[in-house]
């Protein structure tokens, strides 16, 4: 489903991602752990085509992402990749449903249809009764669930999450990780997740470990 081959990325004289290759199967949840500065977030940005490698390839559903022209690459990313970050980046003046609907409006769907689909997705992530709440009226865990619903709304091939629970307390962090597993089971959704939390990483199917820009090990998680 996703294949990365020999990725390199350097900033000035510092090699941040050093010859990293990996494969992720459809419906798999893979976590990437390692110390700060290991290159985890940079790797995720390369896999998600938010940044371009100095060399190497990323194929998603058989498409070599970095061989696409810039405009088509952006279109491919918007359609096939969902993103969740540590900070939810919700629009404060929009309701939960409106925040989730934004990618559909950008894709050209009508306001009514987009809001209907957003309501259904919020129901899926457990927020069916919070459609009209603005971000300030939601807890931190609920805000992150809205961000996850927004990432899923275009039915992406893969969701890439960078420290999605890093801003949450332990109970909410546990709940978000359990939600990822539930979404995989219900929707066959594929996830790649960056996390410092080794206990939560162990809940995923595979745990990859990075150090100094290299992939230095992997093990099966309890989700496998």
C-alpha cells in the first residue's frame, strides 16, 4: 500500500533521514518511535509528500508521488493522505461539523452534502452529539477526535499522525490510540503514527525505531 525506498534528507550538513526504506500494508497501524532528533517527523513529512527527499521514492497505491508534477502531487496528497498533528489546528469560529466538512468543500461538494458526511464521520469517532460545538466548547480529547474525523473525511488511503496524543493526558491519549485501532477494524484504515510513548506504540501492529536518521529496529506490537 505504501512503499518507501532509500529515502535521504539533509539540511545543511546534517543528514536527518539516512537511507530509510519501509513498507506498510493496507489496514496496518505502524508506529515510529525514537528519541527527539531521530528524524521521525521529517520521515513522516517525506512519506506524506509535505517535503521532498534529496533522493529516494515513495509509492502510495502504486503511484510514485514525487514523479508527479507539483499540482498533481498536491491533488494526490489531498485525496489519498490524511494528516493528524499534535495540535489540532481547528478553525475556532467553525463548529465541529464545519471543521470536518472543510476538505469536502475544497473538493467541490455542496455545503449540505459536506455537512451530512461530516456528521456521519463525527458519529464514527464518537462525537455525534457535538456537531454544533465550537472547538472552545470541546475538551482536548474531543478536539483531537474532530481533527481525526477531518483527516478521514476524504476516505484517504493512509492517515499519517505526528504525535497525535502528545498534547493530551494519559487517559485521553489511551482513548485516541484505541480509536485508531477501532477505525482500522471498522474501516480497514491504514495509519502511520509518530509517538514518543512506547507503551501506546506497543498497541499498534508494528513498532519501528529510529535513531540518528536511520531505522535501527522493529518489533511486532500487540495489535498484530
